[in-house]
């Protein structure tokens, strides 16, 4: 499995979302290995995800974000699983920057792309991913690494914190109420009815 950013206990509590699934698969003997993207520019994958998996004794290999295509091309990845920061009623998914690129790569390599998220992640006020506001973060996150400047003074920087993966690239969304599959407008609508009726 390949994962991007951190969706474990350190970010979400409990077992985590994406890493909760990973932990369950490992416990059931269904998981051979995890590849964790480092997740530039803040390195949540390296600092958090790799740490959590290593501490749990789950076999993990850390890779830079731009190595995901190579790992897929070499047949090392059977599935991708990520968390989410926000999901629209159409099933478009906002997550840490770089997630959309991983989804595109997965689609090209015929690798399933799963999202694990609790019901609270769904935003029923937004229909499309184009409606999700994307935070732009400080330049220094890109122009330096651990306080060491790595780029020229005064250079322009593009530093969105998140990107949006269109629902067409999402194989399924794993929730605490079950697994949602396309048509997402329909399956997300049913999830909303189930949760709101409780």
C-alpha cells in the first residue's frame, strides 16, 4: 500500500483513518508492506506516518513524493489509501498537497485509490471540489528545509496546502458506516441519511 501524508493516530486520534485501515490489514495478515510518501514541504509522511508505522512494527519504506511513479511502475504498489480534509457531495476529495498527483498516477497504472474518512469530513454545503477553498501557506516552507535556505532570495513560490482529487479518480471512500462507491452523490446521500437518523 502507498499512503500520502498522515492519517494516523497523531493526526486524527484513535487508530487513525487511512492508517487505521492499514493497521487492521496488518493485524489480519493481509498487508505485506507500506510505502509512505515524505509529503513535502512539511514532511508529515516522514515525521509522522513513517514514525507511527515503524513504532507499530508494520513494514514501511519511506520515499520522496516524486518516487511514487517509480514505485508504481516497478509493481511495488497494489493500492493507495489516503485520508481527507474535506469531501463534497459529489465525492471530490481535498487532502494534503500531492494527493491529486498520486491519484492520477494510480489511475494510469490501474491501481485502486481509496480514501478513508469519518462522516465529519463530508461537507454537505459543497457540491464540487472547485468550491473548496485552498489555503496558500508561507513561502519559507518551500524555500527552506529545517531552517536551512534551499532557494534564492526573492524567488516566487507556489505553496498550496491542499489539492482536490476529482471523484472520478476515487475507487471507494471508507467510512465508519461502511464503504461508499460510485455513484458518490447517491452513496454519500445515503450515508447522510443513516447518520442523521441516529
